[in-house]
């Protein structure tokens, strides 16, 4: 397995060097070798196939343009590519959120609410307190994993790397933690 990774890394390094010189065939090979992983990571961040396809395309345009800036001494080509992809996906989330915030601000200014704001604030506070109380029912490892994934917005892989455990372990911790949270909060499947 280690030899396969080393071979892949070396192949990607050769392709990156060729792409840096403007080799379109090398770029096509690089795309074929990495596009599924880039798309998968972007999709996990964006959770929308359409936006993920657009963002993946933007990532590969960025790779084409900035391949001369890649320094193999700084890390593997795949790590560099995935870093570009993650940053681009996060930028897309922030951009979409900014647009949503602008629309919400405009809507708040131009629309007078027909609901009880006090009741809504109290309900929201009670719901927040319930979530906090239910988070305390999780094990320390589940709580930490859930917080990193849902409050910090990290991917399973990022959580696994930070906690120094395998990705399947993180997925299990988060799944089990969310099941406990649903039960504690009395959420029923719809």
C-alpha cells in the first residue's frame, strides 16, 4: 500500500512539473487522476452537486494557472490540490452565506414580522439550552467529534487528523453521537 502511494505521489509530481510548463496532456492526466477526489471533498463541504461541479472546475482552473507555484518540498501534489479545493469550497460557502445574509438583511428591513418575536426568542433560547444539555449526554469523544464537524465545519478527514484517529472511527463517533442527540431531543424521523 505504501509503495502504491509513493508511486502515485511520484507520478503526480511529474504531472505537476509538466503542467507547470503548460503541458495540456499532463493536465488531462492530472485531472483524470484527481478529479473524483477533489469533487468528493468539495461535495462534502458544499453538499450541493451543482455548486460542487462548478467549484471543482474552478479548482482545476486554479491548478492550471498556479501549477508553477507548486513546491514539491512543501508537500505532496495531492495535498496541495486538496488544500486548494478545500479553500475554494470554503470560499464558496462563505460567498453563498454572505449572499444569504444580504438577502436576509434586506428582507428584515423591508418586511414587518407578523409573529411574536419574544416567543420566538424564548423558544430559540430553550432549544439552544436543550441542545447544550443533550450534548452533555454524549461521551467526551463523541461530543468533541460532533462539535468539530458541526460547529467548526470540519470534514470527517480533518476531524480524524486533528484527533489522530481513523476516518471510519470519526464517522462512527459522529453517527452515534447524532443518534443520541436525536433521542435526547425527542426528534422523530419524518
